C-alpha cells in the first residue's frame, strides 16, 4: 500500500510541475529501504511516461517552442549520459549526499524566490 501512496503523491507533485523525484526518491529510500541508485533509476523510469504525456499536452496547447525544445533535449541527453556515468562510478553514500545537497539548494532557491516575490 505504501508504494501506491508514494506513486500517487509523486504523481500529484509532478502534475504541479515541481518534479516527482523530490518525493519519490526519498520515499523509496526511507519507507521501502531501497538503495539510492535503485531509487534514482526508478525515478528515471517513472519520469519517461510522465514527461511524454506532459509534452503531448503542452504541444497540443501550443505551449512549446519546438526549436528551443530540441536544443534543450539534445543537451539534456548529453547531461543524462554524463550523470549516469557519474552515478555508475560513485558509491551510494556519496550519491545520497549529493542528492541531499541538491534538494537543499533547490529548497533555498524556492524560499528566496518566494521572499523576493
């Protein structure tokens, strides 16, 4: 049942544009006891159908500049290959710390953006 709740909550967060990985990865690690690498792999697999559906909806609503999307897509693929390479050679403890630091930076940025607005 916990996996259903985790999937449901990360889906809601993804639909809001925040990114389900912020919920999915920590939830899988802390509630299901999976390793950091497995949790991040599950997140990547989870992201594919979510991104495809979002892209279809946004293209249909004419919210996508195709030229810009292609440029970002190419560099996103390059970044994904680089990130996967880093993950492959990094131990789980260091990877967990890097992900925690990333979430901390994103949280600080969001607080700063909220205060500024």
